[in-house]
C-alpha cells in the first residue's frame, strides 16, 4: 500500500484504506487529539504505549493507527476468539495466544515474528491503568527473544497527543532496560491521569 503519510516509514506494517483513514482522522479531531512523530524505519518491532493511565489510551491509539493506516498487533487470550468477537479482534489486529499450562507466550510471539515480513506487536508495560512501581517485563522478553527493537508510543495527556517517540536503546540486561525505560517515560511524558503514573 503506497500513499503519502508523514507518520509512516517505508517499512511500516500497514492496513486499512482511505475510508478507515478518514474514520480515524475524524475520530481524532472529534476527541481533540492528534498524532505526531514517525514510526521507525524497521519492519519488525515491539511498541509500548506509555504511560498507560486511562481507558482513553486505547481509544486514541486505535484512532491514531486508523488515521495513519498503521497496523499493530496485540495479544489476546485465545479464549476470547469466539464468534462474533474473534473476527472483530482479528480485524483490529488481535492475535490469539495460548496462556495454558506448558505454553510459553514468548515462544508464540517469536514464532509470529519469524513468519511475518512486517510486524509490530503492542504492549502496555504497566499491565494496568493504576500506578505501578515498575513495568512488567514481557515486552522486553519478547523483544530480546525475537531480536527486535522496542519503540515508544507516548500518550501526552496535557497536549492531547499520541507521540511516535523513539526507538529505545537496549543493553540486553532486562532489569536495567526495564528501569531505564520507565525512568525515561516518567521524566518525559505525562499521561491522561498523572496521579496514576
């Protein structure tokens, strides 16, 4: 799919059409939000939406992705993929994972990265909208195992912006990288509900 879009790179995974991009653009305007920045020039990566402090995060992120035509994948327990939810989740970028005993989610993520030419998998590292002392490390374990970078998508609550921020430098040391990413986010971004950050 080729079209002029300042937010996408040549390698960005894409989806949708002119109608879905129009819906996303109108949705952003009606809610007063805007999308700024550009996706990284890499075909495969993990994206973290931070700081995650409100249900609005998912809504404005989805509108921003629709507006830009960007395709990101999010993980959902396979039990949720029943009719009519299954087809809806798949259309929105959902991917079923088996969290049952003996099934390693990271292995499933690696397998998905290996079979796709372009792929972005999204994670909310807080795992909740409540205040947390540290991020959950699943996003890093997935990125390390699949050998892909981590990109930050920030929710700038005060300015009502979805910001395509930056690739975050990783050292390979999980605890160190996890602390460093949260510190960076806390020092640079304020979410919709700052008291939950």
